[in-house]
């Protein structure tokens, strides 16, 4: 009986240690997944002059290429002249997507 009690207590202790390490691992994974959610998507796209594309998001910022594309407040991008442009799309105030656009003839 004494040996059975010791075996049971040892099993419980081992299980407790394993459960603790598993829960610590899940906390680590959760913190990593939270960091990943902060990262933005990236798109590389070719767009012809005078053609348009609609971007998704709630607000937009033309980082570079104001002479290359026009950007409307609702996310409509139109190619104006050959060159490269960068546009950031935000969703509810957080960076959501980075668009690298090359306008071609």
C-alpha cells in the first residue's frame, strides 16, 4: 500500500511538472502569436498607367510615389506615370498591409 501511495504521488508530481511546462509553453506561443498579429501583410503589384485597383483597409497613407499613383480616401489607387509607389493600409488604426506598386506603361 505504501508503494502504491508513493507511485501515485510521484505520478501526480510528474503530471504537475508536465502540465506546468505545457502551460508555460502555451503562454509562450500565445505571446508569439500576439506579436505576429501586429505584423502587416505585404503585396507587390504591377499596375498599368490609367488602371486602378481598390485596396482594403479603413485608412491609407501614400508613403512614396505621389507622382506615380493617385490615392483616394477610400483606397482606390490609379496609376499616373511609370515608377514605384508605396502605400500603407490601416485597419482600425493599426498597420494592416504594405503595398509596393510598380506602375508600368
